[in-house]
């Protein structure tokens, strides 16, 4: 998915200088296609490659085995794991989305 954000025109020496828009590319990894579908990871990067966001989200449900085959994320006990990376720090979905908005506001 692609989302466009317009940047404000900057004033420099009394003239308006156009700054091209920044495109934010983002990706969600989910628990699968069985309901309720929950995000497990939110990732994003700006079009200039200067800012990146990556946050694991506690899904409050099990991850479907077919989803695990694709995204390599699984739950064991009360811990979220990503294959090859070990245990992941997670946060609640609302907190992760709020952090995403704060991340977006930095550029």
C-alpha cells in the first residue's frame, strides 16, 4: 500500500520553494485470514529511504499456521517470535498505531 503525504512549501529568502511529496510505503503482517484478523507487525519506510518504522504488535490471538509459513511469526507461551530473530518486543495495537503517527510526523 502506498500513502502520499504532501509537504508544505517552504519559504526561503521570501520565495516559496516547492518540496516534492514524501511517499510512505507500509506493510502489515497479520494473523492470517481467519477472523478476527489482527496485525502482528507494522513496517514502513519513506520514499527517500531516510526514515523507517518497524513495530511488532501483540495480536491477542494465535497466528494461523499458514500465516506463519509466510511471515515466519509465531507465538509460544506469552512471547511472539520471528523465525531466525528470536523473541520480539511487542506492544498493544493502539500504542503501535499511535507510535506510527508520531513516526510519520517527524518528516
